């Protein structure tokens, strides 16, 4: 079980860490019945709930949102305007996913401890979310961080 925070041990974990934890938990739950004490079952259930809560925040729910472009069009928004807004939301979501994965890769396990690099990541975020060019600039910075880390 992860040990990152007292409130939710998976908060702040990389997507790779979450994937691995989910795979391991599924395997553990699918194994033939193991004898667990009530306390062990409760701890496993709580830890699984924490894992699921964090994983849920990584699931793209736009297709289920009440503010879909189709609904906007039905309510009178011009089609081009509704879908342009939808495109921008999807592009921003994609830029966010790429930004987070690249930052995790560039900083590795040091991403929480490296004050300088973490500050750089925070400073790159606004421009990376606003445009593809901002994201490309951030990726170039992440490349430099990654190369510095590999030289150590």
C-alpha cells in the first residue's frame, strides 16, 4: 500500500504509480480467498477506496458532462461556437495530460523533493495550458531537466 499522505496515500502519485497500484490491487483482490482479519479487510477496503478516488480524478468525464456541445446546440448556442468551445476544452485537457506525464518523466521520483525544478514546473504550467506552443516550450524545459537528471 502507498504511503504518500495521511488523508489519501495516493494523492500526488504519478499516473505510472497509480497504474501499477491498481494492477497490483486487482491481482490481490482476484486471488483465491485469503484469510484476513476484520481489521485487515477494513484497511484493504479503505486503501482501495483511496486508490479509486484518485484514479477517478484521472478519468475524462466530458462525454458524461451536462454541458456537452450537443446540449449547448439544442439550447440555442450556434453549432460552430459550441464545438469550438468543446475543442478548446479537449485541447486543454490533452495539454494537461501531456504536461503532467512529461513533468513526471523529467523529474522522476524527485518531483516532490526538487524545489528548483518544481518551481520551474509551476512557472511553465500557465503557458502550457494556454497553447500548444506553450506546451512545446514546457517540453523543451522538461527535456533539459531530464538530461540533467540522467547525468547525475
